[in-house]
C-alpha cells in the first residue's frame, strides 16, 4: 500500500488444517472462575493493607513491668524533639522551639503528666524507638514528629503513639504558611489532648488559647533567644539577652521572650558577669512578673540557687 495517510486493517486466512477455528488477535472472555479468583485476591490484599495500617501494632507493646517508673494515675506523655528535616543545621532552633512550645502547652493541663523538656531532649539525635522511650521514662504515650522549614513555608508531621498497645492514636501532616505557626502549635496540642481524651477546665482552655503573637519575627527571635540561653555559656547568655530584648521590642505583649530575658539575668549571677547580683535579681523578678506573675514560682528554685548558694 502506497501513499496512504491512515492505517489500513489487513487480514490473513489460515489455510492449515490445524489452524481451523483459530482467530489471531481474538480477545476471549475471561473465565468466571478466574474473575472470582481476581476479586478474592483484591479483597484479601485490601484486608491485609487495612490490618497493617489500622490494627497491627507498629512495634511490640511495652511491658509495664519493664518500665523504669510506675505509671502515674493520669495520662502520661513524652514529647520527643521534632526532627529537623530542612537540611540546614541553622534551623535546629525552630524544630526544637516547636517541641518546647508543645511541651509547655501540655504542661498547663493538670490532668496530664508531662515529661520535662530536659528528659525528652536527652534523646535528641539518638536512634531511639518509642518502646525504649516509654520504658525508660515510664510513660504510656509518646509524641514524635518532624519539621521542614523553607522561607515562608513549613511542613510538620506528628504522630501520637500508645506504647502499651503499640498503636497510633493520631497522625497528621501539615503544610502551612509560616505566619500560621502559632495557630498550628495550638492545633497540634489540642489534637494530642483530644487523642488522650482529656477533659479541659475553662481555665485550662483559657491558658491554652492565651495570646501568642502575630509578629513572626518576634516569634522567631524568641526561639533563637531560648536556644542561646539553653546553651548555658557566658557568650550565649549575652546573645540570648540581646535577642530576647529585640523580640520584646517587636511585640511587647508577647510573653515568652520575657521568660528568657528574666532567666538570663539569673544566669548573670551564676556566671558572675553582673556588677550587682541584687540588681540582676530584681530585674529578673520584674521581667517575669510582667507577662505572667505565676512564672516566678517556676523560676524561684533557680533564683535561690544562683543568688544564695552560688553567691
């Protein structure tokens, strides 16, 4: 066939006797038995997928007898430091800050037993498993996750695990604008509380919904200041003090930088970098009382040790 634009169907007649009744290219109907076998295979595969995702524990449940401490009579939880997935070590302060904010928020709930930041962060950068964390800290629930921050966008994954039965109670991934980070922290905290089926009082609701900041730069500087402060050196304490003051200047109503700035004045006494320990103590108390007077009760042990014992 020459000079044809469209394809032309051709046929060939099979002349051999053994080819009788045979049609090349014929689509024979699928046998009913094979059809039912395929349906059964799909059903079984789907059932296995559902079992693995919803019912099969991701790890062997924790034994209460092997726990280092007795379980409290209320829901107990450890919030592990969220992994920094940004590929930039400089963003470590952000993922750490998110974890600490969630720990702080959960600690305000009287019906929860929350492991302190220092204990949870002892597992940072270590290849630990939920089972190990639960046994060593004596908790039933573990929250873990990761953070990826890029310019004005953030992705956060989080999952809440019941270590006693090895199942996920809740898991979620968030892709949000960075300016919504404070609301996102509140959302994750409430997801955890709901997952643990904890009933909040009106006062606890109010504390959880307490004012954050609409100023993103103030929030980020507050996280930076806290990172510097936790490094616990003379140089980092000076940086923490300066950065906290910058955060307060951006939003004078935002409480966290006041907490950090107050703590740095206590550290001035500890490091003997203050000309007047008495003035540093007075300044620390003034700062901590501005956003939340009750915070002085949390910092008083540090103040007592720094001023009276350290001298």
